[in-house]
C-alpha cells in the first residue's frame, strides 16, 4: 500500500525573508522576473528599495516591512491558513490517487512537506527539504489546492527525473530541467482527469504554451499515460526549442 506525505501548514516571517533573498539571487539569471512578479507587482512602493540592477540598496527597510506585515496581519493569516488546510484535506485523497496512477505507486522522497504562507506574489518550492509556499490571500481561494498539488508534483517528479537521468542533476542543467518539470506539471494538471478533480487549470509559463498545446492534443485523448514516453517527448520538444533559440533560456 502506498503512503504519501502529510502537508503541514505554517506561518514564518523568517521563511519569507529567505525567499526574498532567493528572488534577489535569481535576478542574476531571470532578469529580475521573480522580483517583478513576486514583490514589485504586489507592492510597487518597495521598488524604491532597489537600484536599477535589481540589487537591494538597504536591507533593513525590507526586513521591517516583512516583520510589520506579519505582526499586523497575523490573526488573519492564521485564519486563512486554516481555511487552506481544510480545502487541501478535502481534495488530498483524490489527488494522491491520481499521483499513484501517474507514477505507478512510486515512493515519495523524504522531506518536511511544509506549506509556508507567503506575502509575496510568487510561490517557490525548495527541493532540498521539500517545503514550499502558498499565498495567504488569493483572489480565487479555491486555486490554492492547485498550487499545493503543483509543488508536491514537483517533488515527486524531480526525484523520478534525477534517478532516471542522473547526469542532468548538475547545476549547469538546472534551467533545462526546470523547463521540463514545468511543462510536465502543466500537461498533467490541465489534463481532463485532473481537471475533473481540481476544476481549475494550473497557470503555466507563457514560454511553454506551444509545447503544451502540441503535446496535449494527443495526450488528452489517452486514458492512461506512459510516464517515460511523456517525459522523453517533453525533453525532445524542449531541446528542439532550445536549439532554435540557441539558448537554454526560453
């Protein structure tokens, strides 16, 4: 009998501080996209704390902003996280049945499996300890289980992928594997079987739209998928696009 992780739901200002630093570090590679989407789009006034290169000029104002937000909104945050937990627990049994079918009862990797609420507008996951973030507030609260399902799917997919392709676990291949994983998640989560469970599509990245559209036309007519074949085709399509663009970045 397969066992699956139990997701715990926590509040942590410290985690949001670590996440902000991760967005700042990523700005070197993603041209500041995560900072723009996660921070500036949601809190436009905070952009003044960064220089034209996306580097933080002074850390203390940002740390005070995070601490004050958690202090003033904590009761509301606690209520919202309780609501998120209840929504997830209602849908989790159906979700794990879908996962077992897709991954043929694969054992889940060890980890903390903690969902941290976040004040930011992007919800990252951390493969090293199997933690991730979900929004405290979302305009469609019923979408939050889709976010949780997405991040858990990443944890199992990366475990499968690196076992099958150990040579691609090197840092220089991280961007390529990220593209493959996001295309996989979008294809899976927006499939008819998964949509019948979650009722809402996972919002993928625009640079993946063509590959998802091309592959979904065939896949969505199939009642079951061969996992290896699906992943092989995603790799093939991703490599083709990279060669066309002459860069790993889409």
